[in-house]
C-alpha cells in the first residue's frame, strides 16, 4: 500500500460502538483483521470463522476488528445495541465491533477510504465489493486485501496472520 503510510493509516480516527474514538494505533504491534460485517447477509456465517481466529490467535498479538455496514442491500439495519447483542448472542463474538460505517462513496469512513487503496491478490483496488471484505494489517505496515467470498479461515489469510504475529 503505497499511497497511505502505516502511520497515516494507524492514526485515522473512527467511532467505537459506545460513541468514543479509537485508532488502529490502539492495537499497536498486533496483526489486525479488519472486516465490514453485516447481520443479515449470506456471508454472515463468516462471523464464526472470525471468532475462531480471534480465539486462536488473540494471546499471540492478533485482533479482529468488525465494522458494521448497512451499505449493501440494507443487510445491517439494526441499532448498535441490536448489532452488539446479535454478534454476542448468535456468534459469541468477543472481538471489538465498532460503530456502523459507510465503506464506499463520498461519505465513506476515512479508515475505509485509506484501506481501499490496497490491492487484492489480483492487483485490483478500489471500492469494497460487498459485506465481509477483509484487510489484514501487519505490524510492519503491510495491508493484505481479501474479497468477501474468501473465508476468514482461508489458508491464504491464516498464512499472512501467522507469518506476522509478534514473536
């Protein structure tokens, strides 16, 4: 990712579910898996794999960060309380879920404006295609982009996570 430096990306503020502000620098030296999530999407079962990754690697310096998005087919219509309850009660999600965001268009969250500059394995960058697009951010500043259909536990994602976990 050449157009945004690690420092720039890590310093972009975003809203927490309770109305506070956070940045990726709050997770310094961790491998992050950033995902735009939705509760009523055909890909919603990916929550299970996201949580499995969180449990498997959290104590080694890894965190999943979920950003609810209602931009694709209105598939995340609930309030933040409803979203948090759903994630916890249905999927046992223990990873942070942040405030709803827009990921495309002029009103896209600044964090997603920056992330969309990253290329996927085919060399394509640009708009988020659907819910559950994934970005692995390494402590060294590399951004690895995976499209929605790539499951969180896909060997390509797991390999990137394991290669960059703090030793």
